[in-house]
């Protein structure tokens, strides 16, 4: 007597199989950060040739920077009327962070040799949190790619662990120590917060 064994396919089994297939077949994901005065759209178009080749094997996400440079133009013009501007702002596109000349203490940009061409960077912590939270809310990324200040931010996020990835690709990206400090500080505070939340849940 022959015994037949049949596998019963339930809706739950089918869903699990589809999810497993999607996991296996999904492309590695790359988060792309544009340069200053660009946008997610313009950066995507700028690297159009490379993008089309990359998209054969990777899922690319182009993210807009949090700072709208157009909104800052009027503020800069008003500032220039009162005193020499310490910040150069391009009037198109977006940015991740800004820089300004070191202040000499009375509200004017420093002009002495001691402070000549010294800059400080602002809104770096905001940029780190903005990208890190986007990455957390939109699933895991395998790599991060950036151009100019987007590349600087990408490297800082990856090396600090604020956005954990396996690879970083950058071009025209200067080393800005403040960016790495900001990313490391944010990553450390984020881990500490997660640890505190986990401990609290365990105690309940």
C-alpha cells in the first residue's frame, strides 16, 4: 500500500514563501546624498550614466538635504546691509550643513592673520540626525554614496555607526573633522538611549 504525503498550502505559508523570495531577490540598497546647491533630483540626473548602470544591481534612494538655500538668501542680503557677510550662501538647491567665518567677538568676521580663512560649521548635528533617522525609518541600507558635502556627511555617518553600512562611495568630499565629531556624538547618545529604553522595558 502506497502512502501519499501532501503538503497543505495555506495562505500563511504562501505569504511566508513570497516574503522569503523577496528577501533573497531584493537588490542591495544605496542611500545617495547630493552636494551643496544640488537636490536629490539634480544629483540623480547629474550621475545619470552611472545611475542607470548601478540600478541594474542596486536599489538607489536619493535624499534631499534639510536646508533650503533659497530660504536663506533674503536673510543673507539683510545681513550684508548691516555688516560684511560671514556666510556665503548659494541661492539654489539644498544643503546638509553650512559654514561661516570665525567671528572676532564683536559680531564681525575675523580679518586678522590669526583667524584668516578659519571657518566653523553649523547645523551638522541636525544633518546627522536627519539622515540617520531617515535611514532607520526606511529600512536598512547596504551602502551610502555622496558628492561634495554629501560625501563628507556619508563618510562621517558610516564610520561612526550612525548609519551602519557595508560600503561608502564619495567624490569631491573634503575631510571636515566637525562632521565626524557630530556623527560620533549622535551615534553614542543614540546607543545610550536605546540601552536605557531596553533596560527600562526589562524592568517593567
